[in-house]
C-alpha cells in the first residue's frame, strides 16, 4: 500500500472511529480495479463539514468547498478531499448545480446510493470501504470495467443536461482507458453535442483541458475519432471537418493512405509512441496539416504513360500556422503554448529538407539551437512514418537519425567557436567601435557575423576583427529597406520544389 492510500485509509478509519460512515469514492476506486495508481484519494462521508473539521482538529483542514460539503485534510503533505454525502439540486447553467443537499441525516446506504446517482459514469460511481474492503456498486461499475465499457449513471441525456462538460469527459475516459462507449451513451452524445455551446456554457479553458487529456492519453486517435463521430469536433474545432471534406484529398503518390484526416490520425499514432511528449507537441501534430484543404490544388501528370491526378498543398504550413494561432487563441492557451504549437505547424515542411548537403552550416546551427528542436525532429519523423507508403520508403524519409547525429556533431565540434550556443566573437561593443550607431543595423551585423563564425570564416577574436573590418563597407552601404528586408527574412525556410513531396 502506497503512502497516499495509507493516509486516506487512516483518515477514513478515524472518521469511522468517531461514528461516521467513510468510504473511498470515485476515481481512486475505479483505478484500483484497473490496476492503476490513483492521482489522489477522495473520501465520501456521513459527517458534515463542521464535524469533519472537529475530527481533524489536529490536522490542517481547509474549507475549500464547504458550501458544497467539501473539506480538504492535509497530512504528511498528502491532500485528501472529504465530501459529505450529497445530492445535487437543479443545474441552471448546464455546468454546476444551483444548490446541493447534504445527506448526513439519513440512512448511510440511502445516502450512498443518492450520491452515486448524481455522478456521470458507472465506473466513477463506486465506493469502497478501505477498512473492511466492502464495495458499494449500485450501478454496475465493476462489471463495466470488466467489459471495458463506458455507460452513464441512469439517463445519459439527463447527465449531459446537468453538466455539458460531461460529454467531453466521456471522450477523455474512452481515450485514457481504451474503453468503448455504450450505444445508448453514444446516441446521447450525438444528440446533445450541439448543446455544448463552447464559450457560453462550457468555457474554452475547460475544453482545452479535456483536449489535453485526450491528446496525452494512451489512445489519442480513438479519442479524436470519437470527437468526430459524436459531433463534438464540430463544436470545438469546426476547422477539422474540412479534413474529411471534398478538398481533403491528398497526393496519391506521397499519401496513398487517403484523406488529410486519415494521414493526421496516422501521424498522431506515431507521435503517441514518443516517450517524451507534451500537450504543445501533440496539439502541433494534430494541427500540422489543418490548412491542406484550404490550399489544395490538382494537376494532371503522366507517369509511365498513365495520366495521374496529382495534388499539391503549396503554402499549407504557413497558412496552417496562422490557423493554429487562431485556434490556440480561441482555446485561451498561453502565448508560449500558442507559439510552440504554431511553430511546429509552420516548420513541419521545412524539416523535410535540412538534410540537403548544400545548406550552410550556420543555418543548421541556427536550426539546432532552437529550444523546440526535439519537437520538430519528432514531428518530422512522425509525419513521414504516418503515411501509407512502404515501410522502406517511410524509414528512408525519416531524418531523425540525421538530426540527432547533427546535434551531437555540432555540440562536440573540435573548434569551440563553432559549437552549438558558442559565444559570439563579434559583439555589440565591436560593432560600436567600428563607428556604427546602435539600431537595427547592429542586429544585422551581429547575426551576419555569427553566421560567418559558424561557417568557419573566422575562429578567434583576431579573425572576427578582420572580418568586421573587411565587411564594414557593405554594412554601411545598406539602405533602410535592405535592413528591414534582412530582418524580415530571418526564416530558415528552404526552397519548396514544385511537384515534389514538399508541395503535398
């Protein structure tokens, strides 16, 4: 028994010793039967909040939700939520009950059943006495765990009307546990999906948290397919419907697997295999081809004497990056998350091309110094592996090995001035000594100097001074327009070749 469970059991026993009913509730009971480690332990009890505080007067007891009958007891840095048996009143806003009824003065079994009846899924409506080991399972949650089925407690439509967020919770649990959704529950999802009303009834912040749970689950593809099948995708990410529309066709040579949606699901399945992955990475993977339908064009091409309809999606990475920013903004995600997600989308096509031997070393260094480089490497690998091409073709197209070797090579360069994150040999002070006034030209000179340093044009301070003297005249001759163009042209973009895989 782990420490958290020992403490929860001791707290339940202490309540029982004081004459109250006390049982483990909800997720920790479910997880025990799934052989999972619970994130936390919750206790349901017949004691009122005041009585709970009295029993645990020697512990830190926080009245975080006393109006709803909830007290949090902290013991040995473990937090245990203790809730009085309750029944919910009307749900006026489709999210939270207008009032709660504490069931501390009725028969404990009656109270337990009524408390279970207000919960969403049968697997979340079980109680377990940790002292005696007795299970209280009024709605068949244990059987549903054994059959790996998600089923509503009572009428699914009523559960959703009470709290619309429960619809997304169904999807998250299906993805997290790998359970199937019972037909009646699925029918209720499809009927009530339009009732979600994002931003009005269910906040986008909560939607984002559920989406995070789905994307980081063990079966994100199953969860996203369920969002699409249930109609919930149309409510939270309507742009995704285009991925299965008439403009979602892909090039038959590079993407024989079918639509942009099919490809995206295959790429997500590959990304889910990564040991290290974040919400930002998985969301970037999910959105990486979101602009394909909006950039799709067709052309005829003769291959081996046969006319084939080829498909291009020129510019979809750049258009997709802007769409990703808009989606992240809608979901109320942080500016850092938005940047990380949109950069994965923007850079995913360029990452297919940096194995070109003609690319200057300085550009490779700039790429490898990006803080998100590992996400970009994982994205490139998943993107090529998640297609219907042969295994040999997919493996050949993956640049994971090339990039990882490049990282190692650049980090361990024999010349310290050319290593990753090497200190710049040309500084602002050096530029100022050459007579340049602080301003945009400083940045242009310093970046050009650092590129030259990584390209091996100089390796020490003397060489840097000589390079700066030699190039000072051309920097002085730059016009304001040229400086601005240089600053706006910092992108690492590699030229896209018409008709190649990079247009597809």
